[in-house]
C-alpha cells in the first residue's frame, strides 16, 4: 500500500535531508563506531541546516515547524542514509521540548538559541543503576540551600552523555513523597558534575552513552525546570511523543532491513538458483512485509493524531510495542536469510540486528508497554 503522499514542501524537505545525511553523516559513520562518540561538529552542521528543534519560534532562531512529520522524515532519512547513533531527535524532540514547555522566558532565551544552532547539545538523565522504568525508586537527591539546590546522585545509560552541554536531571526533592521529583538544568562545567565511563554497548556503537555523577553540585534556582517537586508529572507528559519517536525509528529500521535482505536473497544462489526462489524465503518475507506495511499505516496515523494533540498513552504504547517487535522479527529473519554472512559485522544486516535489540527496552520495555495497554482495557 502506498503511503499517503507528502505535499511539495515536505518532499523538498525529504530530498534535502537525504542529501545532508548522505554527505555529512554517513561518510563518518565507521570512524564514529570505532570511537564511540559522534563528532560535535555533526550537531552544528544539523543546526546550520535548520534540523534542530525545528518547532522553536523564530524569535529564538527556530523555524516554527510544529508538524511532527518533519521530524518523522529526519528519523527515516537518518535510518537509511545516516547513522543509527546520531541522536539529533533525542536532542530536538525528546529533551528540547521540556525547556519549551516548562522553561521560564529567561531559560528559553539562555538555552534555545544554542540548542537550535547545535552549540549546546542536550541529554536527559533519569535512569539510575537501581532504577530504570520505576522512577519512584530514584535515589538521586537534591536539597535546598539558600539560592541553590545541592544535588547528589548517579545516573547511567545516558545517551549523549559525553557530548551533552546541558543535562535535564531528575532528582528526588521531597523525602516523604516518592513522586516528589524536580527537574534541574545541569550545565557543563558545574563543580561536582562528572562524567564516568563511555559505556560499550551491543549496538548503536557510535552513540555516546555514559555514566554521570553528581557530588554536591550547587545548582542555582534559576536552573530549576518547571515547578519544584512536579518533575514526575512533567516527565509523564513527554512519554507519548518519546514512544512515537521510537516507533518511527523502529519501522524505518525494519524497512531498511527488508530492503537489504531482499537485495541479498535475489543475488545469493543456492543449488543453482537465487534463494529468493525458495518458498521459505518468499513466505518469510511476504509475512514480514505485511507486518511492516500494517505497522507503517498505524504509525502514520499516530503521527496525524499527535499533530492534533490527541495521541493517547495507550496508542503510543501500542505503536512502540508493535513496531519494536516487528523490527526484531525482521532483523532476525534478515540475519537468518543471509546465512553465515549475516553474522559478520561487515554486512549491514548484522549491525542492524545489534542496533535493534535496545528498541524493545528504551522508552519503556515491551513489558511496560503491555501493562499500559492492559490497564486501558482491563482496569
């Protein structure tokens, strides 16, 4: 089934985005995989092209593009022509909107221009060594001290952790309320803010994932994001879009894996004929192609609903759950149909297999997604 056609403006945007990823990102991908960190210059180049925080008002240097389809295009083109570890969408649509929605005018003027230009790279720090999906188990603490808050704690598995100039850090600030969490804007160079190891991962190897440590970090009250003790509820407001972002990336990854596998089985021969002629190959890919098309239709509809401001937590969970599972089945079948070649890192399907595994975990595990969906139909 053909996807709903884009208007001329968006087709031009897709063309320009594709050229950007092909020329500015993909040529560096192998080096970034080896170093485990994307060059900061890649963010500045995205800023120069207008691809960062596109929703921001022109008064701050943004484009004022509120339509999520522009971000969806960037996600898709990065999947096909860029680098899986190039997390500009995390910067722009996962972290940036917290400052837009909850920041003071002073904070917006101070941070938005650098976020848009790529001079200030963003990260968000929620996960801790003993607290992942269960934010109520968070151990990081901050206490008031005059005109400052004093932050202590540790975070782990933080994407953009090495490159980040501004980190939104969630910490407990109400000793008697597990949901009494406050969000803080922690800036590079603050005394007591330290970065730990660059963590080695199964996949997404070019993406800088790190440990962060906070030892008596004095944070001025001007760097409190939103209302004190309300951070838990602020975080909840961004989850639907985070899961939609994940779904867009999942289905783009599945489409890429299908394309790569299709090309391989049509060229590779066994017993004197292409393996695309064997019934097993044909049936496996036919079933997966059907799943991908169904998933794409649902994701595109979720994007439309999100643009209307009506995407529910349940539908976002459905999109994230289903697309991550489809992507997992696709890359697994892709490796199998490649045979021994699929196990070699020089083949792209192997790297896609490595990259995909995290997508059933990040932005909420598949089990958490099922619980959210179950509550909507059973409670």
